[in-house]
C-alpha cells in the first residue's frame, strides 16, 4: 500500500512527537490529534489507513472514540491499534471487544509497534477488506455496506469508472496507472468531505470501479464537483505535452498514431 496515512490520537506531546517523527522517517504520512473530538474529525476528513489510539484522553476515552468511529460508514472499517498502559488489561479487552484490531502497551518498543502496524494493514489487504493501491474498502466491505442499507432510504449508489485507464497504463506503465487510481480515490474523498455526509461510504471493486454511497441532498452538485475536480487533477498525471494538447498518442501499428483523449470519470447511478 503506497502513501499510507496514519492518524495518531495521543495527548502526551512527547509520545506524539516521538511517534510522528518515527513514522514519517519510515515513509508514512502522519496526522496528529491531541484529543478525541479532534481525532474523530480528522478520521472523517483525512481518511487514514490506520489509527493509533491512546486509551485515556482529556475529553473522552479510546472506547468512546472507537464506538463513534465504528458507527460511521466513512470510518467503520479503519484498523485501530490501542496504546495502553501495562496495567490496563481491562482496557485491552474492552477495546478489542469494541472492534479495535490490536493493542500495544506503553512504554513500547518502536520496532514492535511498526511491525504491529504493518501486520494490521497486511491483514486488511490479504483478506481483501482493503484495496492496496488506494487503501479503500474492497469488495467484501462494499457488499456488507450495501446489505446493511437495504432497508434505509435517502441514499444514492454511484459506480465510478475511469475512462481510458487501460490506454493510460499502456502508454505510461503500471506504476503510473496505480497512481491514477490512488489520485482518483483522493479526489472522491475530497468531494465526499465537501459535499457528502458523515454517513457516506467509498470503496473500490476488484474491477477498479469506485463505489460511492452518499446521503447528499444535492446529487447533481456532488457529481459535477467530482467531474470537475478529476478533470483538473488528472492533467498532472500526464507529461507536459500530452496535458497541454489534451490527448496522448498510441502507436497502433498503422501509419498514424491513435489520439487518445485524457482520462475522465464515467459516473453511473446504480439501482
């Protein structure tokens, strides 16, 4: 998984600085919240791949935070590792019962913590719970979310496909195509943050189709913003010449190369 985003919810400034510095050195993108309310807000706005959560915080407990995160579609499936004191056996058990994925005790060994973080991320991707290139929920969690919403009203199911991704992969290579998927995920997340609701859900299927379940009251604005944001962002994935002229050229074996327009989003409303 590239561009791993880690959210640290920890009120001790020394511990926070230590963990932030360490995980940035090993190439994680780290966000820090000093209390529970800030942590919940950042989990909903920054879409972390994993959360390191202190049990005791100034405004609420790690248990309360976990309960809040597990009731929101945007944060329900994010792996959580509890940071606890050695004597807090009951906290460990309660945290695991609420849906935490692991715990580690303070004072902790940094290498052990890194390995536990890697293991939690690996379990999620090996079980196909998360798509590794984007960090988004995969097919099993998409199906579970749709099943849970069957009897609810007021939501929209969108299927989002990147048009001409295959041609882009042929021209620029697999790594560039993977970055196109990751960048599309970020555009969708930003749109959900701006025009969606805390109950919205984002996933990606094995066929590289993004799935958005949104409770927005203004679906037209949501779709238009998503289209416009992608059209603006996608140009950064191409070289200067292709971006300026608005197309790339592929060798078709004929006398003239085939002109392929830049990638775009095909957004379909599913029933």
